[in-house]
C-alpha cells in the first residue's frame, strides 16, 4: 500500500462518523436504533477494508474473502468485549507485528532487486517466526480478555445477564456510560 493510500484510508476512517447527517433520516434511525443494522454495516465495512488492503491479491477466492472478513470481524467483536488492560497490550503487539511486517517487505524487496545483504534471508525467516508467535499472542490476549470480562459480567449481573446482549451489544452501558450496555437486558 502506498503512503498516500494509507493516509487517505486513515482520514476516511477518522472522519466517517461525521458523514451520518448525510444519510436519510430513515437510515440514521436504522443505524441508531438497530444493533443488527450496525453489525451488518460493520461487517460490510470490514469487507471493504480488506479489499482495499489486499493490494497483493493474496486472497484467491470469494469464499476465502468472506472467511477472512468473518474471522477479522469476529476477532474485532471479541476484542471489544475485553477490558483495556487486555486490549492495550494486544494493540501494542499488533503494532509491533506491523512494524515487523514492513521489515519483511523491505528484506523481500532487497532480495528481488538483487541488493540483499548478508544475513537478510536469516533475519527474514526469524521475523516470520516471531510474527507467527505474535499472532498467537494477539489471539490469546483477545480471548483471555473476553473470557475474563464475560465471567466477571456473568457473576456481577447474575440472572439479568444476557450472553446475546454481551456479544451483540446494547444501546447503553450498564453503569451509566454512553454507548452499549453489554451485560444485561433490562428493557
């Protein structure tokens, strides 16, 4: 991905929330009131994002594209159900992983342009192994954080707890915050 593409994508993500008033009133109400509509929109957005990021055409079939989208969306949803002390380390590991991905790309470019240095191939293989371990660290942080939060919420809310509401989200937080109430279905 070129620098300009990445910058454009970042700006689109950052300003997307300001586009809501441009939607018809019906769409605004739908996206404000329907959690299902929000999930559908988020899934479609993940699909679009993957098509933008897959600039090397690594995804070979449409079914693989949908599987990849589903996996990314599922990991995202699970990561939103974890406390910050799980999510922040996961984001740091993800950031470091992306730095290493860039380094692998640099090493591969040197090799393809026949300007590889001594030790580049060994360094590339080592980084690939490290990144594989980082993938497991990211998944474990997401799952561990989600399980920790899920168990805590079940204990805290008892009979009022809803697994569906926990994963799908709600319109307000249980403890007076704005956003989603992920623990109970009081209404």
